[in-house]
C-alpha cells in the first residue's frame, strides 16, 4: 500500500481584490505564496476552500453588507471589471486617440541609450511639480507606463544615480506610444493631446540602414514632429562625436529618401545630456561642433520639410534650477503649439498591421 | 424609508491609507448621533457597516486619541445616510474602502469590483481625502543630488558615502505609486465609466490634519495646488468633468500627541467644537460644509 499524500486545502482569501487560489489569480498584496504566513490578510475569514469544504467561486463574497443582492466595494470572485491598462499604447490604441481628438504626434528618434525615454518621461515627471511651460497636466492614458519608467530616476528607487528603464523591444517591433493631455489656450477645447513614440533604438538603426524600414514605420508621415536626438555625452567624446552626428544624418537622409518626412513635418534636432557638456572643460569646442552640425543638417533637411528647429536639453537638470534651464520645457511647448499636419488627415494609418509585423520580424532577425 | 426618496444624493468617499477618512467619519458620526453641538440637526437615517467599529472610532475621537488605523479587512465598507436642516435633502455617504488599500490594489491590478463599477456610475459627487502628513510624493533623484551638492563642496566623498550605503535598488511597485497618480487614475476611471454627462462631477477635496499646516499661512486650495500638483492640474484642467472645492479639515482640532494641546482640546465641553474647517478664508466648526457644497444647486455656485 503506497503512502497517501496528505490533501492540503487551498483556502481562498476573501480580501477585496484578492484572487489568489483562482485560475490565473494573484494575491492582492503581491505575495507569490500567501499561504507561507507573510501575507497580513491571508487567510481572510469568510473564504471558501478548495479540496476542503468546497465553496464555488461564485458563492464567495467579500461583502457582508449586501443589500438587495448588491454590494459596494466587495464583490464575488467572478465579478471584477477590467480597467484600462494604462500601459503604452500600440498602433491601434494610438489610432483611437488620433481619431477622437486633435492630437500632436511626436516621433523621438535616436540610437540606443541616446536618452529618448529619459526625455519623454522627464517631461511627464515635471508635471508633478506644477505646470510645464504654462501647460497644465490634463490626463494620460498611459499613467502606469510613465510611472514605471520614471521610477529609476526617483528617490524611491534607492539608486545612487538616476537612470531610466530602456524601452522594451517587442518581438514584433510594434510601434508604441505614450499619451499626455495638456492644456493649450490655442486649442478649441482648451486641451491638446500628445502621442509620443516610445521606440527602441534598434528600430532606428534599421531606419538608418534602410529606407524600406522608414517606409514600414507607418507613423512617420503622420508625425507632427520628428525629433532626432544627439547624445551630448557622445559629442564630448572625440572618438565618437563624428559617428554620432553621421548616424543622425543617415537616419534623416533615409527618412527623406523614403518620403516619410514631408512639408507637413517639423524636424527638431535635439542635443541630450547637455549638463555633461556644460560641466566639461571642452564645452566651447563641443558647442562649436554642435552648431556646425546643426547648420549642416539644416541644409540637408530644411528643403524637404515644413519646419526645422534645434534644441539643447539636459533632462536631468533639477526642476528647482528653473524650467528654462533644462530646455525640455521649450521643446514640449513646441510640440503642443506647432503643427503643419492637416486636421482632416490627423489619424495614424494602421492599414496592413500584419504586414508591418511580418516585416519587423524579418528586420529583427536581420539585426541579431 | 425616508432615505430612499428621489431626493437622496449619493456620494463616494475616497482616499488612500491614513488620509483622514476614519477620523472624519468618527466626528461626523458623533455629531449625527448626539444632540450636544449638533446645530445642523444632523441625524443618521440609515447605516450599513460595522457599527461597533465606527463607535470605536468615535470613542477614540471623543477622547482625543489617535483614531486607530483601519486594518484591511473584508468589511471595509460603510454607508451612512444622513439628513439635517443644513442639508437640502438626505445624502448617502459611501466609503467602499475605509482602509484605503483597495484603491491602490485596483490601480495596480487594473480591475475593480463590478459592484463598485455600477456604484460610481450613479454617484453625485466625491469627498476625496488627502493628508499632508502621509502623502507619498515623487522625488526626482536629480533634486536630491542637487540638494546634496548645495550643502556639500565635497561631492566626490558624498558619492563614495552614497555608494557605500547604497542598498540594492528598489524595483518598481505600482502599489507604491505616488498618491496623486493613484487619485488621478481613480478620477479618470470614474469619469470614464460614467460616460459623457451634462454636468461636471463635484469633488470636495478634504485636506485632513489641516492644523499641521496652519503655520504655513497658506489656504488649503493653494497648498493642494502646490503639493498635490498633478491631481490639482488634472481636476482644474477638465472643467467639463469636474467642479472642485478644497477644504482644510482638522477633525481633532490640533496636535493631540502634544499633551498640552490635547488637554486644552479636551477642556471644551462639546467635542464638536474642536473641529475646524478652513475654506476660502472662512474658519468654523461646521463639518457639514463640504457636504453642503456638494449639495448646492448649480445656480448657487
């Protein structure tokens, strides 16, 4: 006779919001195994049991205040309503926003670690201290994504120095966007929506190397602003500054050749991490190099597009140093106020999304 | 029943952990269930919840003690139906999450009970609690480093100390998101679930423990604008969605942890006289002011 295995009763927890013990469920306090005694709420009285005295999930209620069969706050296990994910939007999500509202679309371009995500999350983070360049925060459909990506640049992360989580490279190379709604006195509604790309640097390596990759990025013709970043830290490095400027030039050239930057596009050349340049003994030489490259890029780009701007930013400059100090506020204000796109054609084209994904899979394989 | 008449208005009472909901509830309960100091003629028409627990809160409040932290439990919910001369009709105050922890869980898990979903679609307004003493504020590391730089000329040794004392970086946890973010998301979710409405939703912001801020010589609305900036901007930038008033509320009347202050407060014959409400330069002890504002006809505002 084989030894019998003791039957362990898995007790469900009646704490509101806790779905531990149910298929796909999780402890509301985020504890992997709440049965080990670390969860302050488990087991909560009123729970049913699996394998013991069973109670079906539909029978379990966290609410002792039921009124006419209804409850407020408490709920049966099966009766939860999903909320919007508050994560970065995919192309379809972006299409929905641009279809519903007059939206400024901003594509932030740059190779890996040039500061794309830092720039975007820093703009959002500044609203925690008050309006930015006179624009107030009016909402975001991607709050959780913003907060997650700001985390490593905050005191709560207990890091020694600020950092920013890198944009994930999705398997499909899917286009992803962060959403901000801000006040704008030039808008009919008083509000303006911004969709800002959050694209991995490797996607721009592909654009740099192939105009076909630029064509495949369906958001580019719709972009009100195409923001090409140049990493200030690399501009400081004599051995890498020319390569850095050349990469930016190649990306812009590729987009022009592909016809995705047009007279409806505003191109912005943006230097990031300028605080490092300002603190350097070489700052005068770097500024001269920067000015020369901006002039060169303007000569290349300006005849093909509707607008050309150059900005110097240092996103990690403390807010207490004053809004203008970082250069970030002027940049965002330009995104809010300026557009050359026709309102009637304001939505992002997402036709053939499967073809895009197939192309991107091929592209991903090619860069590995 | 009286409270089931058509005139009853329903309000959501919301706030995160230790935001002052329990103390406010304790004081309101005391006023509504006692004749002394009940100049508003407030009465409890109906009640759902753990009466014993609310009475325990009231006892602590009357004795000038710290109202115990509401531990997260199955019975987190309280519904209080009040009527009174100072109100233009019966009102239902519902606290679906007395401990304040569920709202964080909903934010992190991106789901909430269908019963709450149905409830928020029917509410007439919100009492939203924030506490200056327990507010979780985001602090950019660049700010922290700038402050360190300003007080020390020896940045290099500071960095060595920081490196040496550094613990492993704390991973992102949505349950620990800044209060203003969770509350922006809560209001956005509520308005999203309610759909398009002709009238904006009234939000009475209750800044609790206001006695701790009185030395700052600032109006509650100005403090809210400065210290809960994201939420303040969100509410004020959407006048089609929200109408807001900010009240500074000291339900205890002072710092009860200071023995001399507590003694002075306890000398008052009516505990209700300890209460101080500050709004638009007016200070009084009428705890129903935020409720009256929520009930005001649009024409009066």
